[in-house]
C-alpha cells in the first residue's frame, strides 16, 4: 500500500491551485499630476505557460517551445527591443516564486516573463523606454491582443531633471535639539496606535525587518546617523531626487519608524527592527519601481514588512491611487504576500473612489493582492477620512494623514539652518499614514512571534488589525486605525497561552481558558476542551449524541452501539438502541411446520398449530420453532449450544466509558 501511495501523482505534494491571468486593463497614457517632467514606458507580461525570456541582444524566446514570433515581429517593426523588467538574478526570482507557492499552495506568476520595451539607446537625459505615448499605446494594444501576452501597460514616469547635487557632509550638528517625542501622539494610545505601550511589553520589532521602497533618504540626519538604514547594494539614488527635495519625504518616513530614541528630536516606532531601503530610481537602472519592490521582497522573510511609499495614476483624467494600480506592481506584490511577507502601501492622495465602475472593471477584477492599503485619517479620536485620501472597500486601514511630527522639511525647527537638523510638525497625506500602519503591522508580528513562535499570515494580520482597530468616523471608506492593545488581546482572548483559531492558531475555544490543545477533554460540558475537533456530546465519536445530552445514543462509551448498528443476538446488549436487549421475540403464530417432527416432542407436525406451539424444541421437517411469545421455552439442545457458543464469545464486547 505504501508503494502504491508513493506512486500516485500528488500523494506527497498536492498540485498547486492554478493561477488565472490578470484581466487586461483598458490602456491609456496617463499623466502624473504634479510631476516635474513626464515620460512613458511600455511593459509587457507574457503568459506564465509561455516561459518567455530575453537574451542579451534583446531577442525573445520561449523556454516552453511556443511561438513568440508575432510578439518579436511587432517589436522589430517599431525598431524597439525588449529587456527583463525585474533586474534580479533569475535564481532569486525562482526562489521567491517557490517560497510563495509552497506557503500558499497556489501557482505563481512567471516573474521572468515580465518585460520592458526599450529603444536602441536611452534618450538624452532620460531613461530607457521614454517615448511618444501614442506610439507606445498603439504597440501595447497590438501586443495585448496576442494570445501569448497576458497584459501590456503604458506606465507614466517622472523624468529626472538636468543638474547635479552633492549631499552635505555629516559632522558638527551644532546647537542642541529639543525633544519632540511628546508631540508624537500617533505612537500613544487613541488617537494613536499604542506603540509606546507595546514597547513597555518588550514588543519593539526585534528579529524582524521593515523595508521602505521610495525615492531617497537623508541618511546623515542627526536622528538617523546612528541607525543603519541598509541601503540596497548596487543601487544609488540619483542626485535629482535631492534636487526636488524628495529625499526629505523618505527622511520624514524614516523619522516615524527609525529615528533613534536618544533624548532629542523624535523617536521611531520600531527601535528593535532592522530597517532596509530600496530606491525606486537609481543611477544604475533608472526607473525601477517593480524591481525595487521585488528586490525588497526577495530579501525579506515571512513576517517581515515591505512598505510602498508610492502612488500612481491609472484612470484617464484620474488622480493618485495605490501603486498596485500598475499590474506589474500588483503581480509582484501578490507573490510577496503569498510568500508570507506583509506589504503595506499608500492608498494615494487623489480622492479616487476605488469602488467606482472604472476601477471595478480595470482593477478590482484582478482580485486581491493581499497588501494592506492605507488611507489618510484625522489626527484625533474621530478617525474621519481626510478630503484628499483615496477611498473605497479596497482601502483597509488608516493612519494620521495630517499633523505628524517627524524629521525633515524644517517648519518645526531648522537647528542652525542645517538640513540635517530639520524637523516638521506637518508631515501629511497617505505618506505619513502608511508608516503608522506599517509600524503597527510589524509590532503585531513581533508580539505574535514572541508569544506563539511564528508570525501571522499577511491576510490574517490584515483582518486582525481591521477587526480590532478604532472604528472609522465619517467619509468614504478607509478603514479603522490600528489599536495594538486590542490586537494583542485578540490573539489570545482567554490568556491561556494558545493563539485563537480565528487568527491562525490552534485554540478552538479562545473564550474558555481551560479549553485548548493542551487540555483534557471534559465530556458533556458543551466545550471542545482539547480542540481535537470532536463533538463534546459524542464521546465515542460514532456520530450520535449521548442520550444524556438529548441524543439517541444509548451507550456513548461504545462506538459500535448506536441507532444505526445491527442488533447482535444473545450478547446482552441493546446494540441498536431500540430499547430491547437482543431484540423483540418473534411471533410464531399461524401455520405449523409440516413434515416429521424429529425433535424432542415426538410425533409429526401435520397441519395447523391453531395458535402457539407449546412444545419445547421443534427441530424436524419444516425447520425449527424458536422462542415464542406466551410459551415456556425448553432447554437448548447440546448440539445447538455448541454452535452458538463461539458466536456469543465473538460478539461479547467490553463495556467502557471514557475517563
């Protein structure tokens, strides 16, 4: 039998659930509001089964042997070429896919089949792929119509300006900086998330990492210089990021999360966590948003958090929504979540309604990436949606979208006029809200890992933060504000040391401290005391409740005794629970046996009995008359007893009840 099981397909590993291709989006060359310059790039994902790859000359091939000539022909006619979109080693992509499939049981997208269309040479001052949007749109629509293509997408990018910038050197940070920690209400209890209270419990993020994907950071800021931000190896944020002051944005985000608790300035929410940074633009690769996210995910372990401080526009004449409106971002994020990594992304500052018909058709039809999307809420106990926040059922949680005290900008203080001693009291938007939710997610993972030895699955963590958070006030849906104290309590509501089954644990009765996997079953108390899944009113597990508990099992200590069992004669047990031990005696009235009576009463049964036989043991002719109602049975013959004895011994059972 073991050999047979080993030979059966799927006996050792069940086949993964198939992956459905993303429904293609309606294609437009959108513009990014407020972007200093504009560029576009065309991206294509081939269907998973194609296993499409690009060689060093930009030529396309299918490792599955399928015909990709129609795709290559259209690229050639446009005098363009292809390159891999995700600039990670193939083995890193395969490893991420394998982790995601093993953990989720779902087939994963072929990440190496995500490609970017580029020109022969990057345009001067631009990046590969910048081009006239109508040309790219026409090509995208042709490619998207081919059966080997899953989707095409024309992404808008902000182009880098001319000029250069040299980072100011660290050194003397001048006059003493005040301590602004008492103004960081988002770390306190309501209207904050309760991070300080989590610290007091020893929950500070140790053993976990948070990765921030965005433009840039001032790593030399006086409140960050003592914290290693682990910048992505081999990637350098371009100088134009600082020219626009976009590195101030990343610095403010890091202030919320990673600023050192040193008695001055601000203190980050995650003093124990490891912080990593991944630029979405680099000198080495140009625009690389999907690659930055994929790199962060590939370097993360289950339970870690990857944060997307970014937004995009997808709808014609639309405004900013979450970055995963880009199908490349969506695809990569979904793989990361399936691999056990929590992804927290800004919902966007465009006041877009994600429940509107365009998004239902072109975004929500893709399903759920599993990421936590964050809206901007008020900095008070009302937790109202702020007017600019994108909203809808897909937005899961909110953070403060206004009045956040952190590093950078200088409106609160600019000590000695030094850009590395700037502080703000007005960091805002879904940009300020997202680190607050990301901090709550990582601290909850830390608590779960410390108490129960493993982190939560990303979708379970998201559901728990939603269920336990401070409810939203007015406005379109952006979800609750995380409440860490309530989330910690919900993990083990009865405080018996076992995580609730509702949140991925094995405690089936999290309202009863005496009921958990380590407890002994107490029968008939209405509780599954040992969490083995049995019916507490059915001690012998035969599918029938005990008669003492309102059921019809007359002996709940013996699985062979129940209303569906067959009555076994002569064992002294009511096997079928019909109220009669060994069954009701048969009625032997009516026509008598015919033939010769060779039994003990002597003579012949020649006709009608005319009623009840009074003899002891008729054994001849037409058979035997058994015990009869209204008569006195005689002794059993020695021959019959010899035949019955072994059966009686075989059918006799021990009677028992569980302890």
